[in-house]
C-alpha cells in the first residue's frame, strides 16, 4: 500500500478556505475542527482512492465527518495523483456547481 499524492484545484482551495471561514464565524475554533476532519478524509483518500463511490463520470466523492461537506476528486493513475476538484456543501447540487464553473 502506498500513499498517493494529493493536489488541489485553485477552486477547491478557495472553497476549503471559505468553509473554514464560515465555521469560524459560527463559533471560534470550529473552522479548525472542520480542517482537521477534512485532513483526516484527505489522508484516507490518499491511501484508498478507489474506496469512494463515483458520483458522475470519473469524479468520486467523500463525505467529511461531522460536517455536511463533500470532497469531489479525480484519480490520475498515470502519475499516481489525486486531484481534489471541489469542496462543497452537501446541500448544494454538485451537477449545478460544475455548471457554474
């Protein structure tokens, strides 16, 4: 078992920061809790990229524990890399989200 490299799209970085900021506004320190849960899920994905279901086309998704957010990612087998495409609220329709991009 090896760990895959994980890279983030610029949009995913912005969405992650936006979620952290949102939770910090709700309660000081909650953004850090969100980030820790996010990091735990990213670590799991990096070891088991095929464990998560395919949502559409070749995009897989993983839910973040304790928070209503999902990580949508693709796998680039030829370079052993996972690309995090988006980090969005589970309340948003991901297909509509992709159309907005």
